[in-house]
C-alpha cells in the first residue's frame, strides 16, 4: 500500500489494537514539529483527556517499506502508545497556565539554531553562539526530563511574562531541579564496567570529562547554567574545549595543546554522521572557554583571536625594539653635540700657540 493508504489503515488499526487492551482513545492525524525534526504523527488521547502521546507515522511507514509486516508495525506502535499513556504525568491541566506554579518546573536545554530555524520563530530562546537556549516545563515528579513540554511564544503570552523574565527564572530553577554533573572519563568507564573495575585512566592524567544532568536526558543544557563554565574551569584547571556530543551531554577537553580545534571538529562531524541519531544531534562545531577572559565562544573564533593577539604582541615587541635603537642613536648624537664645542675650543688653543692669530 502507498503512504496515504498506510496512514488511514494505521490510524484505524491503532485505535482497534488499543481498544483490545481496554483503552478507549481518540486518534487524530497531525503534523508534529519537534526540535531537530518534524513528521506526520497520530495523536492518541484517552477519551475525555487533554493529554496524549504522538506516534511517528513516517517511521512506522519506513519500517513497513523495509519489510516489517503491517500487523507487526501496528502491534509495536500500540505497545509503545499503551506504555506511554500509562506513564503520562498526573497533572492538573489548568495549572499549565499558572506561571507561579510552572516557573518552578522550568528547565533549559541547548539546540542547534540552524537545524531549528523554523521552530525557533515560535519559541522563546536566547542565542549562544550558533546554538539556542530553549525552555521546557519538566512535568514528571522525578524531574527526569522525560515528561516535558517545550515553552512556545503562545504559552509565554498565556503566562504573561517577558522572554527576559522566563530566562531569569529558568537560570535560577534549572540547576535546582536538574543539577549539572561533571565526571572524568575514567569515572564514566568505571561506572560502565562495574564498581570493581580498575580505571583505565589515572584521574591525575584525566583529559576528558562528561557534563550532563543526573538522568542524562537533554543534559547538554548545563552549559547555559550560571557559573557552569567557571566551575568546569576549576575542575579542568584552566581553559577547555566543549564538544557537543549530543543534546544529552557535552564532552569537556582540557586545552593543554595536545589537540587543536580542527582535530576535535573533524571528530565531532564524523561521530555525528555515523553514531548520533538526527534528532539527538546538537551541532558539528567545537567551542572553547577562556578561563582568564571568562569567555565562551566558537573554537574557531578563539583561535583567530589568539592569532591576532600574537601578531599584535609580536608587532609591539618589534616596535619597542625599534624605539630602543632610535633612542640610543638619538642619545649618542646629543652626546656628540655636547662634545663638539669642547673639541673646537681645544683646536683654537692649539692654533694660537706660537704667536699666530686666527
């Protein structure tokens, strides 16, 4: 069947499959826009409820095209929908418009500004180089970041707050409900291998660190937290590069001369292209934090700034040297000028001896 036929059959059969599980639901088709992606979806809500889940019909159709039997595609989708509906946060819908309640649930994340250009036209955000800081309401009781709602311009208007107020409240609240974690790669490997594992890296020689939130879900937003960069600089003992591993975490690498921005960026592009799902990609660029200037910027900008500083310093040194030579020459000329009258007087005395007049 073609895509149009598939969608109609999919909607009807999903409703029937969930009905067999004792779930009375409404199923509606819609176009869903999420960060990094947009797709045709079916919205599934328990009868009488205003909260539901979306299923990606494009992904389901691709599975069907790739050879998965239609009945199996529907069965897997129904299982996924049933599980999601059973875990929908118990929330008073009316409170979603009460900012005094919602501001305590504000969290931040960072996304690619380029990949989400259209989405960001309707979403309050703050630019952070070529990334955008956006805001989410974390609705689940564990603050895990799983049950979240992206704050849109329309929601912000309903709250009756400005973008500046939203950002200020998110900066205050995010570190409290979803604190940042910075762990060395040796510690991460130890956790993966088990508590009895011997670290492969001496902590004293640690070069790479992972920064995220406790549940590691959309944790790259920690780089926008107040004081994060300064705290990371203390842990890494100076300047560092920021590698956008995914929207879930970033990797911090000590800037000790062992790796260049070009090397790191090549690695990021390769990993993004081969190992990171499109919806999880952050950017293909590398960033740098200058702990002396307290400046976060694209690594290319940092290296260009350093090159310009080196040229300026070299020019100043050469100019200082030139001034010094000219100064010495001037002093010698002045000294010679002072001695000239003395020399003329001595010559005159010599010439008047013997009774000869000048």
